[in-house]
C-alpha cells in the first residue's frame, strides 16, 4: 500500500476513485428520482465539498441550480461561545427544495448550527447529502438523508478534504496511518 506524506503526517489509501465514482452515481440516481419537477437548489458547503459537489451535480439530470456557501466558526466573547458566520448566502431560499451538499459530518456541530438559518427562510424541503459520516463521532441528531460512506473515527484527506489546507487535490481519499 503506497502511503503519502502531508506535512508531518502519513496517510494510507482508503476510498478509491472508482469507489467514489460508483457511489456518487448511485446518489445522483436517487436524487434524480426524488427531485423530478422540483427545480432543486443545491447548496454546497465550501471548501471541503467542492469536488464532491461538482462530480455529483454533473450527474444530476433534472432542472437544478447550484450555489455555494462558506461557513466559518470563530470564538466569540466568553458569553456567546462559538459563533457561526455564513458567507455567500445572498439569495432567497423561500419555497425552494434544497439539497445541502457536505463533504463530511464529524461531530455534526457545523450542520446543527447552520440548519436554523435555512429553516428560518421558509424552505419547501431539505435533503442533506454528506459524502462521509463518522458515526462514532456524531454528537448531534441530524436528519441526514443520504450518506456516501460511513467511516470509522479516523482523520481523512483528499477529494476536497484537507489536512491544514493540504491534500484537497488528491483524487481519492486517504486515511491517517495507524501508528500516527
Ligand atoms: P463537524 O462540525 O464536527 O461535523 O465538522 C465538520 C467539518 O470538520 C467538516 O466540514 C470538515 O471541514 C472538518 N472535518 C471533520 N473531520 C474531518 C476529516 O477527517 N478530515 C478533514 N476534515 C474533517
Ligand atoms: Mg466541510
């Protein structure tokens, strides 16, 4: 197995390009069936989901739009704790059938904090799609509709996912090596 080095850590191959391609086709087929005549708006969460969103969206064959949002959490004052800011959500979501596209749901906190903003806009329906989930790590109950792969609680990179900014351009997914 050919491992790779990113900064100070070693990673081993985990999910191949072929597995990604195959699973994304299955997800697209399901969405194409569910979204007929709904003119869905895909909302991809940057940065991590950019490759997944692109590959998924090109397989969508119903009339659909896509837009992108960046979520940044920063430490607020002691009393407010973590604050989630949303960059790029500059259009009305009212009455839209929304498909939220995420690369990975880990604790679920990001998604949990973001969902009220969507519901506040009076969306018609919400479908949450995440390429990866880590069932052992999840701390919030979330209505995740479609999961590409459920993985164990180990750090992964590639296919849009990064380790300290690096590794996003790797075409498949690598997992942190055991001994690290
Ligand atoms: P959550 O809020 O704990 O669900 O974290 C979600 C975000 O953490 C994802 O959108 C990723 O940006 C990042 N993340 C979580 N796990 C990993 C991983 O294994 N590799 C790379 N990024 C990750
Ligand atoms: Mg992300």
